C-alpha cells in the first residue's frame, strides 16, 4: 500500500543512519525551514533512536501533531544490532511509526512512498535508499552531474544523466562493486582502512592495523572538519584536540607525538588526506568511464566532507556545485549551507515529499524543477 501525502501540513524529512539521524523541516510549498543532526550510535541499541525522536519533538513540537507528515529514508537497518537488514527495516519502521504516527511514510525509490504495512515485503526498496533520494532530487535541478556525498563514514558517487539517476548499483552490495559506494568518510573511518603504507619524512612506512586513529584526527589537523560534525568519540575516547590527534596518528606508525614537530604532524595528516583523495578519485574515475555524458559533468558536493568533493572537482578541472545552493542557500550563508549539505538525504526526502503533497511532477519517478525561492534556515 502506498502512503498518501497531505497537502496542508509541514513535512519532516528523516535520514535514519547507523551513526547519525538527520531531520529537515519543509513547508508544503517546498520551502526548507530548518535542519538538524543528532549523533545516534544505533548499534548500541534502539534506545538511541528513541532519544533522538525525543530531541526532534522537543525542537519542533509541531512534529507531534497529527497533521504533520514524516518522510523517512534510512541506512540504519544494516547495523549489527539487527540479525539482518529485513529485521532492521521492520524494527526501525515500527519504532518510527509508534512515535510519529501512522501517516509516517518511507522512501522506496521507484516504488514511491510506502506505509509501514508495506515495508515488510518492500524492505529491499526501503533499505539504504538515502543516496537515491538525494540523487533523485539533484536530478530535478541538474540534468548531468556527479553527486559526491562524503559523510562521516561513507562516500556516495552517483551519476546523473539526462535528469535521471544512472547508478549501476541498486543496493549496497552492488554499489560497492560498481564504485558508487566507498566505505570511507571524514570522521569515523579508521586510518588503517585508508592506506596500508603512508609517507612520513620522505619515506614510506607500514601502517599498524589497529583502531588507533580515525579520519577525524586527520581533518582536525588540516583544519577542515567543522567542530559541529565531530560528534562521535575519538578512537581512544580521549580529547578531540589537535594535540590528542597528533598523538593518535603518531601511533599509526609506531611513534609518539614528541617524535616530530607540530608542523611535521600536520604534513603527515596531509599525506593521509592525499591517500583518501586517491581512493575517492579512483572510484570517481570508474563511474565517469561508464557514460560519455559525464565527461564534462559538474560535481555536486554534499555531506560533512564535501570539502573533499570540491577538491576532487579542482583536480578533475570540473565545475563544482554545492548541494545547499540547489536548496536555495545564498553563497554567503555558510552555516545554513553547512547543515543543509551535511543533511542532504533528509533535505531531499522532505522536498520530494513536499512535491508529492503539491502534486508536482518532481515526486519519485518523475521530473520537475523545484522552487528556487525557498528560504532555508539551518541551525
């Protein structure tokens, strides 16, 4: 059964991940009003999602009204709290509907919006579809593009050709094979998952396969990680300072922070950044090679690590479009742009659902151009 969308209520877009929950509020006219993100270590228990829901209801009391509409996409079904992804979808949809109401609808790509009753059979369409929601909305704005959404944990590289999502993979397994999903991000990725050998003082050295440091340590030292996105504990549960980050990345090569100067450790962090960019660039090249229409396509950057998407665009001599600009954010509104781009999937489902509420052609499966006169407010 497909869920229906009211035309007279605010729409909340939810992106329920395994590490964060992102929620956006839009009007039925498609104006984005507010965006927020909560840390949610879902693998530790469903109580973390319950806590986030409490936070959403506290921030936006109207979310509890019967007239409110909640449009949900997710990736959290894959955490090891659940026996398998089907169980994850069942538990997440049940928890959300119990707290948000029976009119809560779940994004299912070309299957449209599903009510909870349809999600048990349709779980494959609902599971880990947040990348598709973002790409589908971008496709209503840019006919040919490469969406590069770099988050805390993963990177999505999604081709858009002729105003259609042209991804080869339909699920995580297929997308890992196609290069459209890269399991690297700018906060939570262990450095031993970025490179096995790394340059230090002009020589290459092996890397310890231990969870001594994460990419957050790298981007604290390069100065590119926004503090508000640094929401999870460090690898050793220690301080999230530059000094502590130097100590953690030093351990990756069997050293102490005192073994080199602060400038040398910053240079070492840049080497890790270079290695991560190389991995992303290799997968980007695989995606580009599949369609001639992508030869000169711009990169649309999203996610808290979109500074790397902008770097890829510079390396590739491509034009760069920030996701937030497609949502109507002015270039000089850095804080709103940061939150809206970071929470792109939740923004996308909110705007797609708003289109559906208006009966617009931009609802899933169709093509339309969203209003560009939205007045976003991100906090």
